[in-house]
C-alpha cells in the first residue's frame, strides 16, 4: 500500500500543478454569469466529464488538441494579465506567452523542486483565501441578485467553462494506471468547490459574475486587502505553471519547431479574444479531442474483436477439414485374413508406445497358445 502511494503521489502532484489555480481564476466569473449559484453544481458536472475524458486520454496530440491548447494558453495568459497587470492586461499576457514560448522552445523544463514549491504556495494561498472569506461576514450586496447572474438553464455552459479547471489532468497519467488521474481530479474538485463557495459567499452571484478578478475582489469585500499581494503572487505562479504545462504538451505532441508558431497563435488569441471566449473555445476543442479519441478506441476494439472471431472461424474450419480427412484415412477397408492394414503400415512414429503394446500383446497370445499345445 505504501509503495503504491509513493508511486502515485508524484504523478498526482504533477496533475495538481497543471490544474490548480488558473482554471478557477479564469473560469469562475463567466460560469457564475451563465449559471449563478448553480456554478457549484456545474463544477461537479465538469469533474465527471473530466473523469470520462481521463479514461480516454488520446495517445498523441491531434489537431483539435493543438488548437485547444493554443486557445487555453491565450485564456491563461489573459488571466495572468488581469491579476498581475490590470492596467495593461494584454501587454502582460503577450509578454508571459513570449517568455514561456522561448523557455519551451529551448528545451528547458522546470525542476521537480520548483513544481513542488510552486504548487504548495498556490495551494496555501487558496486555503487562506477560503478561511478568510468564510470567517468574515459578507457585506450587503451592492447589485440586486439576478441582475447579471444566470440560473439553472445555464448549467451546461457553466460546466463547459469550468471544465477548463481540470485541463492538465493527463499530466497525472501513468500509462494504463488511471488512479493518479482520478485522485488529481478529485482533489482539484474539492479545492475549486471551496474557493468558488467562498467567493460566492463574499461577493454574491451578481457581483462575482461581472468581476474580472473575482478572488481579489472577494478579499477586498472581506476587508482582507492586505492579502492581495499574496493572492497576486499565487495567481502569477499558478498561471505560469499551467502555461508551462500547455507548451510542454505542445512540444511533446508536435515537432519542437511548432512551439513558436503556437506561441504566436496564443499571443494573437490573448490580444483578440476575451478570457471567457478563449476558455469556451479551448474547452470545446479539448472535449472534441477526447470524444474522438474515445470513439476511435471503441472502433479499434470492435475491429480487433471482429478480426479475432473471423480468425477463430478459420481455425475451426481448418480443424473440421483435418478431422474429416483424418476420419477417411482412419477407416481403411479390411477383412478377415488380410495382412497388416494400410493404416498400420502408414502409422506414424508419433505413437511408438501404442505400437509396442500391440506387439507385446500378440507375443503373449502366441506364448499362451504354445503352452496349451504343449500341455495337450
């Protein structure tokens, strides 16, 4: 048990580092705008979809996955700009994409120690955020409830937007073993539910739906603006980790020279698309990739099964023919007084024991006849 946990834990950390932070930072406000308080139920639905996708992770990156990751990079970079440089978010987003593109194209990768420290920092700040927002009573809402927030009818759209929170779960995959993926998705769901619930409590659905940086605004509403620098640092680290993971996937799934092209596409997306649109585009393309991968594997299994049955029919047919031929050869014509039959003459040496037993039994019968004649 301990050995299994020791093997699973590093992969779970990799998955959490690729998922935590950026999704809930970027997707919470548009999801609440679509579904209001039902965004919490949409989170659960999105996690179920992520589990289904985790069980059909494609073996290689397809065209939908490439474009989906490029759109995801634009959304993450836009979130980075909204939290770290609200006065010039687009410039900050394009600058971050340029740094990560150059880092990845050069073949550099963050160390395991950096990932552990960075992931721990992000998780600690999110836990602190939840504690503060739950401990302080929320203010009276300045915006009437229902003015901007959606309802249950927007649950599918909110689930699609919040599916973005779980992108990166494939980093927890260990080949055929899916347990790390499921654990990483479960832990991410718990963290996102806690953060979303705390933000909804402080801001309310209507205020949260129109906030470009809902976690920062929730801290301000809880009179905890002093924690804003820590939240900003955590947001920067979280978006950096996710962006590094996205470009690492692009470098692994395509030729390394495609990374600069992907960087240019992500920068164009950050400049031309809003964060909610980029998230919707990324989540839709990624879902399409996983759906096609699942259908492709199902079709391949059906094909293999059909070929196996076809091959088995051929084998049975060959055995039946051989049996019929063996039956014809095993019943040669014979009659009394005939010498050795053709079957005896053609007996293969594969049955020496039977032949030897037959010879010995004949010798014993002859010996008994001679003894009876002698006694008479």
